[in-house]
C-alpha cells in the first residue's frame, strides 16, 4: 500500500517571517495526523528557517527548483549540494517553470539526476495544456513527459521518485480535473508508462500525486481514487486550515489496497 504524500507548493508567496509564523501554526495543526507524508515547499530564502522551525515535527521540507551542477559560475542558481542540508525534496519541472523559465524535458531529466545524486527526493511534474487536452493528446503528452523525465534513471532510483500529474488548465483556475479523469490519466499515462519502463512492481510502488485546484471541498473524492497518492497543492496550501483539511483527507483516504 502506497503512503500518500500531500505537498504544499507555496510558489512565490510568503516572506521569511510569514513563512516561519505559518509553519509554527501548521506544526500544531498537523500534529497527530499519521499515515501521510506532509511536505511544505517554501521559496528558497525561507527553506532554512522553515526547516529549523519544523525540526522534530515530521513535516518534510521541499524546494521548488534546483540546478544540476553542485557549484560554479551560475549566477542566481541554487544547487543540490546546497539544498540537501536544508530540505528533503525538490519539485522539478513544474509547468510554471516550463512555461516561464525555459524548463524542458531535457533540463528536467538533468535536474532529477542531480537531485538524486545528492539524496533529494524529486517531485516530478507532468501535465498537458488545455489545447493538448482538447485535441485528445493528454495520454501521449503525459506519457512522453514521463519517459523523457526518467531517461537514464535506474529502477532503484525511480522507486523513490514522486510524480505529480498536474493538468495545466487546472492549476490556479479553480477548475480541478474530475476525480475520475485524474485517476484514469494517472493510471493510463502515468503508472502504465512507469510500468513499461520499470516493470509493474516498481510502478505499483511509486507514488503519483494529482495537482491543480485541490481544495477542502474536492479533496476527499480525489484522494479516494485508487491511483491518486496524494496531492501537490498551490493556493490551498497557503492557509493553515485548508492545508490541514487536505492532509487529513489524504491520511484518512479510503482507498482500495
Ligand atoms: P493550485 O496549484 O493548487 O493553486 O492549482 C497547484 C500547483 O501549481 O502545484
């Protein structure tokens, strides 16, 4: 049985002071909720203070991006070597990075390998645009992104990687995919592709999240789906009450074994 993972992607929100205040409150709110991995992904500058404020809480910390070199003349970048001291996970290939910052399948693959080499757990984002969705290309696009992301990655490494299926049209729009559609795409384009690459055993062990307008009202139905192993959450991860409801729903999800 896969342990669900609920991760908050804060994007470019919260100052350091706000971030620390927030996680102090979150720490109390999430105490005692078991059976789910809880993750917050603040902006780079807040990673270290957030990690310190969460010490001993069991709440994991993730970054939102990483570069693939450990050090060098790469102005403005942050390396896996630097991140490994302050966080456990890193989001790679979020659609906003693909759209606004030139992230490609190739850079995603390089970043995954670099993160793994330093012991960071990648959360690898894949997902189709509205145009691709309407053209019936969803399965091909998502499956292609998964293949490209995992190129040259061994099955032992793959096992620990988290995939987030995030249809771009559902991100920040208030219009989530239906639970049934999300479940179907994750199964047919996500897990089936991983099974082709690594065999069914590995694919069944890997966690695949859904992301895109998850909120306290739709979370239970999404988390009840057998293929959905938690969520990657933007907007609703910025409020303690909402994120707590999401974590609770993932923990209590009544999924088939
Ligand atoms: P959203 O963002 O929950 O605000 O739609 C999700 C994401 O971008 O990871």
